[in-house]
């Protein structure tokens, strides 16, 4: 989930956006706390907080270290810190007075001697060794899963984090029950040639390490800012009138979404104005059952038996019916209120859309008739408007489909301009002549 604009310069600071590790997208280093005291001048440098917060693996793990050097570090600096039998390389994520506030929030004393020390600012050699060992993590994760599967252990390897100097590896796994991994640690130590530490995490912690985008379209809360994972149950969904749909209420971790608790307190405060013992009301048509409470409109929705219609009632009306029922009186009806949707009514246009009333078949028939009449009109003008002799067809003086002229008519367009001669007509016989 890192920002594509950031890179690593020679000094160890991210380059590109020039934010020195405080990326506005929150993807370069997750679970950051905004240092709103960063621009304030420091008058007493000696009296400042010497504890700094160091993040590892792009913010998936953060720890506090004591700055025992005389050098002051800024946010985004890569430093070398004490590790297990060696050193580790991390990034400074918080300094100054904000660290004191975080220590107070977490109940940690500033003068605690158990804090590990910051050794020095990370050199190019330290960064090169760290990159070489970090490149081994993917291969180690695949190999560790194969070994755990071979031993038939009911566990899932989630992530492998190797120390910068390559002397220690932390294996994060998920398991429902306790797992006896004593034999597994021996195999891991012999396979990877380093010190092995096993750490169990939950499904929510795994989703925070992997990251992703939720159904709301934003990055997961657990991978950006949420650190305390409180228990979530279906009661929170019922208070908010949400349908108990496991696929919609579950997050990428397979558990109920943490955001179900965000507005729960607001709903609980609003529900205090509603009646508690009003699940059923007695009316003349039967017993009306409560199906939901609308805190935004202060309405209670009821449904009568043998009917699916829902009746919205005000809180005052429900209280009045409840008092009548306690006095053994049954009202005639519920007297529901009319609920307006608030949407403006659609106004019909003053014109009529004639295009939508004509089908394609009608348009095709009209087009064919138009073309046929156009061809017929051209044929009539081509023959000069004269009708053929001997009862011939009126098609431009042409006979039939071949376009040949009828017999007895000349054609000035023929070769040689030959004339067609008529046969001589014999004279009529003389009736007065004697035979």
C-alpha cells in the first residue's frame, strides 16, 4: 500500500514527495500519528524527550527506543538500533513531545531502563545488508508453510520478518488452539540457520499486515489507524437495524467489521427516548408486533397479523395505546402517520415523444415504399411521358425487364442507326369486278 511517488535517496530519507516520511496518503508508513507539534520551536533541547518511536516493515511493528547518541533525529530518518545478538534497521516515525503523550497513553514510564538504544544513523552498508535479508522473507514464508504442513500442524503462517543483520527471524502464525511447535522450531533453525521466534496473532492482525480496501472504498482501518481491536457481536447490528447478513457484516479478516462499533453509542443514546416494553400492542384487528425503530424520524414500525403492511407510529401514539392496554381497553386502529419520502414528484413533460412510439418495422416499410415510388417516377420521366402502343407496359418505352424496345419502334441509340421497314399492305379487293 505504499505511495508510488516516494523513493529512497542516498541519505536514507524518502524522496519524491519530500515529506520526510509523513506521507499524506498514509501508505508509506502505516498507523502513523500526526505530529502537530513538529513546527514549534524547541527552546530547551536538553530537556526534550530522548525517546523516539521506530517503525519496522512499513509500520506493521512499532517500538520505542532511547536515543543515547548526541545526534537529533527527524521523522523519516533510517537508524540502526539494538537487536537480538546484532542490530536492526528501522525508520523514525515520531519524535519530541508527541512521544511523551504516546507513552502516557500506553502507561509506559519515560525513564524505564528496559528501553533499547539507538546505535547510529543507518549507513549505506546497513541498508544494503537489510535489503539482502528482506529479499529472503518471501522464500522463507513459502518454505515455512511447507514444513508446517508436513508436520500436520493446525496453524497458518502469515508473515516472516527477518532482522536487518539476518541473525533472527520472527514467524507470525494464526491458530485457533494452542500448538506444540517445539519440533517445528528445530526444523526452522536448521533450515534457515538463524534464531527463530514464534508469535501468534489473530485474524484482525493478519488483515492489518496484509492490508487492502474495504467495502466502503477506503483502506482498511486496521492497516491505517486502528490499533485497539474491541470485540464486535451481532447485538451492535441489531441496535442499528441492520439485517443479519454474514457476508455483508464480515470484513476481509472473516470477522465482524470493526466499524459496527463506531456509531453504536449514538444509537444507544437515541434509543433511550423510545419505550422499552412496547414490543406488542393490542388493537381491534389483533396484536401488532414491533419490527424496527427509526431513530432519525422517531417512529416505531408495527405489523398486524395476517398482513405484510407496515404501520409507522409516533412515540406519543405508542405510549397512548400502551396506556389503554394497561387499562384493558383496546383501540379501534393504530392511527399510523404518513411518511413522506422527501423525493420531488416527477412532472410530466408538455410534449409527447413520438419517436418512441414508432417501431423499427414501421420505419422500414415506409422507407421501402418511398424508394419504390422514387424509382417509378424516374421511369416515367425517362420515356417522355408517352404511353406505349399495342397496350404495352408504361416503363420508359422498354419491353419487359431486358430493356429492349418493342417491335416496330426505332432506337436512335443502336449502332448504324438502322431503320425498321414495315411490310407492304395489300390493297382491298374490288367487289364490283366479276370473276
